[in-house]
């Protein structure tokens, strides 16, 4: 399965396979990653890497409360 992402309001939410062994980028990569669209391709730029989608939702809620760049 290929990694999927959703792009919303200048941010990208990357979603990898739930099974560690089938993840596109290896076992040590978290399932969810949030980046800024402008930082696409910069592996050092994630805002959040987690296996817990609730953390992604909390980050998005926080980012929505901040003024846009």
C-alpha cells in the first residue's frame, strides 16, 4: 500500500499503513506525519510524527487557532 496524504490549509497530513511491516518507509517511521506544504520534501521539517491520530487532531486544532503565515 502506498502512503497517502491529505492537504488542507497549507498543511499535509501523511498517513502510512497501520501494519508496521507494510509501511512504505520502514518500521521506525510513525504512521502519521504533519508537515507544512511549503516544506514538502524536507525530511527534517515535520511538525509532528506519531502513531496516535488524536495527537494529529490536537495539532490541527491548535494550528487553526493561530494566524496564518
